[in-house]
C-alpha cells in the first residue's frame, strides 16, 4: 500500500510525501524483515534445512519476524539472543517464543563467537539447521531488499520520486534500495543508533552505489530511546494520517522528513518516498 500524507506543511512547501507500507505485507511478519529473510529461507529449503536459526538482541524485530514466518510455514526456528536476565519482560522475545521459536541466551562473548562460526559455514548439515547472521545482514538480505522498489505498487511511480527515505539499523535495506534506485534519486538513511556516522564504512563495503547518504541526527539520544516530542509526533501520525509507526525506526525517519521540510530542505515539486519498514510489534 502506498499512502499519501495530507499535511498542511507539505502542501505549503509544495512537496509530496508518500509512505510505502511494507508493514502491511503481513500482520505478523510484515516490514523489511521478511524481504531480508526471503533468500536466506530459500537457500535453507534448497539445502533441505527445515530448521532456521538466527541471532539478535532482546528487541530484535528480525527474530520476531523469523519466528512468525516459521510458524506459518511449518519451519522450526531457533533464536540466539544476546541477553542475560528475565526475558519475559521483553514482548518481542515473548512473542517469538509463542510463535514456536526456541530461545537460547548467550553472553556478548558467546554471541560473537557463535556468529563468527556461522559466517563461513551457515549450514549445520548433520542437524539440518540453516543459520542466518543477525539482522539478515548479508548479500542475500540485500538481494531481498532490492525488490522493494520493484514492488508492483510502485510500478508507475517509482521513477517520479526525487528522494527516498529509509530507517537504518545495519544498512541492509538501504543498500538494497541504493542498488535498485535510479541514479537521479537521492536516498537518505536515518540511523537509529547514536553514532550513526560509524555505519558509513560498513555500508560502503556492501554497496558500490554512491546515491545514498546517512542522516545521523535523528536518533533521539540513542537506539530505542524516546522522548515526549517523539511520542507526540507518533500520536500526530496516528490521528492525522491513520499511520502507526514504531518507536525505534519508522517514527524517527518520518520525524526527520517533517523536520527537514520545516527547514526548507526540499525544493518545490519534490516527491518523497518514505519506506515504512514495520516493527510495530515492538511497541507493545
Ligand atoms: C530492522 C529494522 C530496520 C533496519 O533495517 P536494516 O536493514 O538493518 O538497516 C528498520 N526498520 C525496522 C522497523 C526494522 O525492524
């Protein structure tokens, strides 16, 4: 679904802002995560693996999506979680477990070692387990995200957008979009962590495209952090546009677009596409 935001601010600046609702792909595993998982799962099945394992923290939308997808497609899932303590306080982990994911808790060090081990050998042939790195941050993940701009719903309009905005965690989604956008389109990644500049090198190492740029000042004091002005903004999106956003990624990206519009960052007639990457289950 493609949603035009009817905002006085955008009318005044003579710009259009459209939201691509990847969150609407599926109620339980909608968002960018299913695209990052797609080719990993395909490879798992080609290798006769019916168990899929992956890595994440206690707020991992990636593990939540993998668990939900696994449940609806009769696949077993294992989540290696970098966390010690009472996981029942974390709705994302509780939801993943409810969807049949077997959770295993690792210390930082164990997590690092376990991830390192699977980079070169993702398949446990003996136990038929396919292992995906945290966040699906691989070339297969990027390949899945390349399909975002190729979605049917964008067929007529994709080349008309002057700007594309996407929230950034690892930058897999941004890289997929950069690889498939036209050279005239400017892609802006809104980083969710505090020192987002550090992601520049990593993203340069996974895409050769130069049509993108990170905006690192919209993290609201860090990953998952929230303040009253962001809460008010999320309420405004809900009330004014019937647009639900998550508190980690999509709210901050949309906030950036409104803030930049206020500051006359855009030119008259610009058309902006904002990618709603999902994550709504994390709001619980
Ligand atoms: C994981 C996630 C992202 C970040 O995606 P990357 O490809 O890691 O940059 C953005 N938005 C939401 C809602 C997510 O869950």
